């Protein structure tokens, strides 16, 4: 089954392909599907934004499309940046964003945080499948690790004693919010097809 991933992020494309390896799902990037549009994410939830992107890719390609919207939610910041994670402090690079978050949390005891991912798959016949994944953690006191992307260098996993950027790709795919959401989505798709 060929599906378009409604994203131009090469890291996300690689990650989703790895998560869904072993299934009969072939993931095409937007570029591979000839899609050159990026819809505005106007939703107020991760699921709404994922749906907006998936629908746009499906309509442009005529193929089933899947998208996720994800972000980091920090307790002490009122669950911000949340759905605005990619647009948070938009003028800064991710290393600079991570540094700014650590500065905002200086002296704050509650460093709890979680990543949330909502995945939405839409089909030309109007069907839709949704799933969500959550990864619990904390905001580290310093950025560590070379793996992952985005906020991974400051997302600390107490049970591993490492940040998301320090664990292996296999470990990350097993416990990440995106991994959980896409595995749940693939499971629902398999149930629907049987």
C-alpha cells in the first residue's frame, strides 16, 4: 500500500519509514508524490493540524495520506509550547530554542514534560484513521546527545538516564510519541483491512 507522508522533514520521513518497516506500507515523501504545497496549520489540537496536512496531501496526490502533528508540552509553562512547538520562538534554531527553554525553567522544581503525537491517515473514499502517542519525561538541565532532532537534546528520560538525543534510533522508535502513534495507526489499519 502506497501512502504519502504529508511532510518535507527528512528526519521525520526517515523515522516514520523505520517505524513502519516490516509492514506492507510504502511511505512516499511529498516530493516523491509531486506535492509542493504546505497548508497552514490552523488547528488548536495536534489531531486537527495532522488532519489538515493529511487532507491537503491526499487531495494533491489522489493517494491515501498520513500526517502527524507533535510537540513538547512542559508542565511549568502551562503545557506550552504544545501545538506551537515548531513555531515557538520561530526566529531561533532548535539548539537556541532548547537553550531558551532551559533558561525559562531555571530555579523551577517541576521540570516534567511530555511529547505528544497525533497521527491521522485519510483516504480518497473519505475514511479516516487516527491515533495518539505520548512519551513522558523531563526537561534536562543541559542539552545532551547528537541523535534525534528538535527538542530531543533536552528531553530527559529518567528510566534511561539519557536524553532522547542520546538513545539509539531503535530505542527512540520503541518509546517515542511518534513511534507509539504510528504503530497504533498501523495496527488500526491492519484491523480495518482484515
